C-alpha cells in the first residue's frame, strides 16, 4: 500500500516503477478513474497492460452538463451501451446514442468516442465478471473504509 498526500500521474509513476523494480513484469488489467495522464503512465511502465476507464466516473462526467429533467433518459440510453452483449453491439448503441443526443450534448458523445478503446476493454472478459472490472467502486469502497478507520488514529497523522 502506498500513501500520498495527493493523487497525480507523477505519484502513480513512482508507484508503478517501484512495482517494476520489485519484480512485477506486467500488470494484466487496470481500471482507472482517468486521472489526467494515468493511462499513459501505466502504458509507459507496463506497455502490455490493458487499461479500462471506470464507467461510473465516465457516466458521471458525461452527465455533468445534462439538464436535470433529461438525466434519467440520458443515463438509461448510456446503460444500453455498457450493458450491450458485445463490443460491436455497444458501438451500435453508441451510434444510436450519438444520433439522439449529440445536438444537445456533443461533449458527452465526443468523450465516449475519444476514450472508446479504454471504455470497452471489459468486453473482452466473460459477462459474469464485467460488472466487477468496469468500475473502480470496489477499490474506492475499500479505500473509504481504510480512511474511516484511520481518520482519528494518532499513529496516522495528516
């Protein structure tokens, strides 16, 4: 476990190079919240690693500028993309989503298209584990529990 004051690409570069120095040859699969530059940092140290951008974070970012009254319909349409049975079906759903929403929210569609490869890496895995590997929620939940437990401990000063 590494502890840092802030999360940044340079912090993660240190973590990843430390892992490599300790004998890690490759990281097969990473899920990231798409912190600026993090995917490039991973790829620079472990070029064979498959990177997945957290879909929950992507959806949150896509909805940032969507009008409140349209969010439910907008997110339902997004769900059709990431719940598609295959990557090809997801691409068709993205095209449908694009036609419906691009006039109002072009940035949302553009961000999905630009990041498509990293948003759909989970489709290469069986359906049974996709929900586990398309989001960082599992690790964020663990980190939250660690923060809650250590918050008031004197041995972990800020």
